[in-house]
């Protein structure tokens, strides 16, 4: 005898229901049938799955371990069913997009609103991925479109620049630097500072410049994303330097934006897979992305000063 799907079904019902009676109800069968099937499962496996105590079943450690594996299998089946249901629901069309979290919070919501105005019957699916998982998904041709801040296309894709802007300073309500229209690096002397994670290339570039210029800061917190950093600034923990798209999303909610006197370029690029079946909706969505990027650029021009020098930050994935 070998383990069959029926055996697994009976075992899962017993683990879920906690008794033979309730398992039989779940399976629309009789208690003797469930008991016989359980005996066969244990015979096939060669070990006991339950201890019998006063008519109740108590799972053994082996049963708990096996159940963990079975739950993973059923979760996979449920994802397949969910995907099939989604395909039925969105039979009029669907567009799948992979993006860094920063763009899922900033550019994409506005672009989706614009797109929905013209294509209300089309569903947009957004997957937020950090690098290098984003690049791996795009290389695997899993999505119709991608948004990244890297300057080079992943393998099997093409890259088109969308927007280039500069990193900005974000300040909480009541901060002394709000009286300045432009923030210089020297203004951060002894300021409570909130940074991105220690491995972020923008963080590394900033740390290098502050160290080279001999400007001490009080590092009070670090966070993995610009969204997290802005949330900490909004609580008054300190000041920070982040990408301007995320800053714009937070502006006016106990957070204020000031341009820097030096430039740390922040670029956004569109990634298109080369080998994925063509989706006629992609060009239409890109047009909406360009409109949203133009709007963001217009908003940022209002705070853009003349630069005294330019510092080129390394590419980052946040």
C-alpha cells in the first residue's frame, strides 16, 4: 500500500476537526469509515499519528510535523484556485506590475487612477518587491511591466528612463531648519538623524560625505525604506534625506520637504520583459505613468533650488 490523496484528506480532516465524529461530518462519511482510513494511514506510514486518550485523539509529534507539510501543499492548491478565480473575474483584461516598494506608494497609485479612468474594465495587479528579487522576477518574465531605480536592465528586459529627480531633506513640525528654504549638509551638525539601512547605497554615499566634511550627526534610528524613515520623521524623532517621491506622499502630514544645496540624483526607470507574451495594455499604462511622473516633477520643481555642486549617489533598491 502507498499513501494516497484520500489518506491525506482523512488525516487533514482529523487534524482540523480534532475528533473522528467531526472529521466524519467534514468528509460526509461515517465514523467507522474514518477510523478504518486512519488505521490504513498509520499502517502505510509505519507509525502512530494519534494517541488515544479517553476516546479522544491527541496528535503525536510526528503528526504535527506531517500536518505542517500538508498545510503547505493545500496552501499551494488554494493559491492555484485563487489564481484561476482571478482569471475568471478579470476576463476583460489584467495588467501585472512589479515595483520597488517606494513606487508602489508613490507613482503607481496615481498612474492606476489615471489608467482606470480610461480603462475601467481592466484590473491592475501590483507586486511590491525589493532588489534583487525584483530583478529576478522581471528576468523570469513574470510581469508585464516593472519599475526600478537601477540604471541597468535585468537580463531579458529593456529599460526606458521615466524620471530623474533629487533626494530631499524631510523635517518634522516645528523644526528649526524649517526657516531655511535650502538645506546644506553643514546644517545637519549634531542633528538627530534617521537613516536608511546600513547597506543602502544612498546611505553609504551620505555617510561618506558627512564623514569627509567632518559633520557629526546623532544617529537616532535607521529603517529599511523611505516610507519607514518618513514615518519616523513625522513622529518628531529627527530629520532625514530620502527620495522625493515618498517625501511628496507624506508632505503636509506633520512632515515638510526642503531641497538640498547638493544633488543626490534619484532615477526611475520602466522595465519591459523581452520574452513575455505581449500585453496591449502596457503602452496605455506607460502613458499614464509618464503623466504621473510629469506631475511629480512639476511638484518638485517648486522646491528645486540652484545647485552649488553635484554628488552622484550609487544605485539603490529600496
